[in-house]
C-alpha cells in the first residue's frame, strides 16, 4: 500500500476533506478544508471523489516523502518554490497541475507567497482514520479524538487512485482577496446602527495575526460608537461576522464555534468563504453588502 | 409578541425563535427534532441553542419560498405540541469539590461570601437544563445557577483548563470536556467523560434540553474513578 511520510509538517498542516456533517448540535464544527474550492480543484485534477482527503498547509508548507509511486497536485495558495526531488534530480512542482511523484521522492512545498493555505492532494486520497464520518482534523482540540495537526514522522496511508480526469485547470491561481467579499445581513444586524452597518460595507479591514481555522480576526477599522453587548446564545455558522465589545469584527471559520453570544452583524456568502480562508495576516479586506436572493443564486452556482 | 419568529440569518440559514418558551425545553428541542425529520436533505444542520433553533440549509435545495413555509409550519406544530417525539434525558454527574483539583473553589466561596460547604450545597441542589452546546465538542451551557453563585468571567482567561473541570460564570455552569483555554471559575473536577467520538451514538453525553444534577464525591473516589477510565 502506498503512503506518504511527513518529514516536516510546515507551520500547520492537517488532513481535511469536506468536513463532518451531522454533529453541530453536539458542539462539533463541520470543519473540512477552509478553502473548499482549492480542495475540490485538487480532487478534480486527480480524478478523486470530492470528499477524498487532502492536506491543508498554512503559510509555510511541509516536506513529504512518497512511499510508492503517486500522482499529486498542489492547489489553493501559491507555493512558487515547491519542488520534487529524487536523488540528484529535482524539478519544480507547478500549481494546479498533475505531477507524478516516484516512490522515494521528496516534495518540498516551501513558503506560500500568495494566499494563506495550499492543499496537497494525492490520487486515491489520504485514507487516515475517519472519526464521526470524516477525516478532517479539529486542530484546535487535539484531545477530542477528531484528528490533530500533522507531526514529524506521521505516515499517511493513500487510497486506490481513480482515473485522472484532466492534467491541469487553467483558472486564477488563488481566489484573490482584492475583490470585495460579499456579505448579507446577519442575525443581529438590527442591533447595530446605520453608521456601523455602512462602515462594514465600505471601509478597509486588516487581517490580524491571531487568525486561524476557527476565526479570522480583523483590525484596522473599529466600528464607531457603542456596539451591542453580549446577546443570548444563538447558533452560528462559518462566515458569520461577530462583533465583540472592542468593535473589531471576527469572521468565523470552518472550525468556528457552533453557538455564540456575540452579536452577529453580517454573514459572508458561502461562495466567498474561500477568499476569507486565503486572507493572510496584514491583508486588507473589503466587504460589500449584497441582497440575500442574489447571494443564494451565487451559492447555487447560477451566477458568479 | 408573536409565538415564534422565522428569520433568514444568511443566504443559507434560518433562525427560528420562540421568545416566550423557556430555554432548552420541549418547544425548541422538539422543534429542532421535528425540523430535522421534516427537512431531511434540505438541512445540513439543525442546532437548538438558547431561545431558538438554527437551520443551516443546503443552498441547492432552496427553491422559492417552500423551505421557509415548511419551517413556519413546523414551528407552529412544535408550539402546538404536534408530532413531537423529543424527550429530555437525565444525568447525574459526580464532582469532586476539593482544593487539589479546584483552583478557584476558595476564591469563589470568598467572593460569594459563603463557606465552601454552602457553595457545594448550592451547586448540587439545582437541576440544570442544557441550554446550548458549543465552545468545544460536548461543552454544555447549563442554566441557571443560584443567583448567589453568579460571578462575571475571570478578567484573564486561563490558557489551559484541565479536562473535567467543573466551572461557573455568569448564570451558567459547565464541565470542560477537554483541555482548552477557558475564562470560567473552576470549582470542581468530574471523572465523567463528556464526549467520546469512538461512540458514534450518542458521542456527546449532553444534548440540548437534557437535565443535569451534580453530586459531590470525595477526592479519593475521584482519583479511583479517574484511573479506572
């Protein structure tokens, strides 16, 4: 059986698929690839099922050795120095292309210079143990028994490859963050004043260092005036824009809490979540209010 | 005040609220169960929390006003008590209230101007309701604790709270299922496992709407039950 050995996990890497459905009412976030699109592109190129697991890497990619021949693909954030080495020979690994990796070869992903998260997909998918129906690691809570971040020496089994469907996909390298991120009115929008609502849709926010899969923290702009205090706990979803008392919004991520007591001013439309996932610390984000029905048509894939 | 509200909270979610119903009781939990059954694949998730239920929809399956109408009808039926199969479960959770495993016990008793025994009596006499689950897998917000025990959260949260810690803050009490950061006051420790993913059903000991009581166990018993796990 083929496998991949983790020589160096990089800054933070974990196995992810499309997440864990059906356990949110027990406090378990859906999780899965934060940038779903990057994961799906890898699956598509390699002929994998959409839910076959890939490795999500963050800012600095890892180093992996292949035990058995493999077909691989890097997608999502751009890692321009990615290379594959076997003995003396080394070749670059282009973005969003099928690459054959011979048994024994070593993939060095290196820095992710555009975007925040790069996926390593492999034909057949990583077949690590599934918990509650998913291989996605809940990295914030390693004791929960729902996976953990990759560590040096981990050996990840690989499934039986399907038939590659295409060699590459010619689309934009990364969901660029310079396009505005579309938001719709949130659960507690009525508690915010006109000025604050307008500010969220017009000013620039700066992504903070403390951001992770649970939430992307924003600074740079503070909502003016009093923001509503804590509210009765309500169900929350990835993309919800919470505003704590300091007036600096947090966009909940795929591992974000399933309930929360901070007022929610807006929600990022599902189609734009990959762009939130790819936002790097110090990136500047702008939001744009859109109509809920227009957002639904985008989420349904009827319009861009 | 209407009996219930149905509001879109994004292009893919609807919040159903029962303003007059008590949190975590038959109406909202029954409604959540009924919504799950009736919506089937149209709902990715149905999460009861506090005063209502959040329905996360499958966007592909949202056509016209059908889903919204079905949710309205279901909320109405839940209020009328029709087709409800839901019932709460009762849990008795052992807690060791001992300074060796309860770093804030003495400080909380002092802040509440009572003896440690009075604190334990107040914490164990109440039957709590799981009002919502969140923060971490299996972490239940149990309400409400006796008013005499209600304190604001700690100014500085701890970066690591041990698994099993029994804590209070504001009007809630909870058991931390895992070692995580936490800003509540730690008054006890329980040997009971709250979340076992290997156990597909129930996997979380607590569900929203369940009733919970705590009972005090001595330090030795805590240790032997902990090591027997």
